[in-house]
């Protein structure tokens, strides 16, 4: 009698559970590594292009108030009336002020006051006037234009602001960037008993 040979076929859809577990672990590890890499790149790009600062003080009231957070976009062209974040030599921390005077703007100083032309170049029909500290007035006395690569900045709350009137021009290289967004602080009301 001829011998019967049985062909055994592997059953479809059944795999080794150990192989499934290895594949699942490998997939999870790849996804975690990919997620961490993506987060690292996003974080690097954000730090390269943006910074966040918390406002301290009242020199920019009502535009910015104590403990507001601002997002500063780095390496942006500065225009008149932009709010910029910058550092000042011999001063601690960052400052946030509004740009009033641009490089090349016509100006003059008389009796400790700076008259800044913010209209057409040289016509002095649209001006702003600022009382300067004696040191800054002396420094600006011989100028008839704002020098290249510096800006005249002032706080919106002019009565209390420490700005270009007291520390002079702000160097372009000291400007971190322009304020793009204000994130207001959430003040929770205290319950009274």
C-alpha cells in the first residue's frame, strides 16, 4: 500500500506571540525616539526664533502690565513704535520699551530737551520732545541725527519709565527682538470671608 503523505500547511493568521511582542516593542521604541527628536527640533526652533519674558514694573502701562508675559520674535527689523526687548550695559535684566527714534532721524538738543523729528526727513513739522537727564543731554548735545545702529526708546508710562532719556540710545546689537504677543496674567479674585 502506498504511504500517504500529509502536507501540513502553516495556518494563516497565526504568528508566534514572541515575535509579535518584539515587533510591538520595536515599534513603540521607534515612535518614542521619533517623538523625542521632533520635540527637540521644535524646541530648538522656538528658542532660536522666539523668547518669552515676564514684565516687571509699570513703565509700559497701559500697554503691558506687571506680570504680563510677552513673546519676543528675535532678529526682526525694528520699526518706529515697535515694542522691543533689549539689554542695557551696566543694568540688570531685560528692558521692554517702545521705539520712537530710528537711525538717521533728525534731532537737536536745547536746554536739556531733545526735539526729535518723526515726520519727513529734516522738515521738523512732526516732532516729539523729551526732557533728558543731564548726562544724556550732554552726550546728545552735538548730534543732529540719531547715529546708525542705535534707537531712542521710551516707556508708554513716561512719568515712571527708565528709558533712553536716562540711559541714552539702545544699540541695535543689544535688541533681542520685537514684542509680538502679550499673554495677560490671569488674576484670580480672592474670596472675602
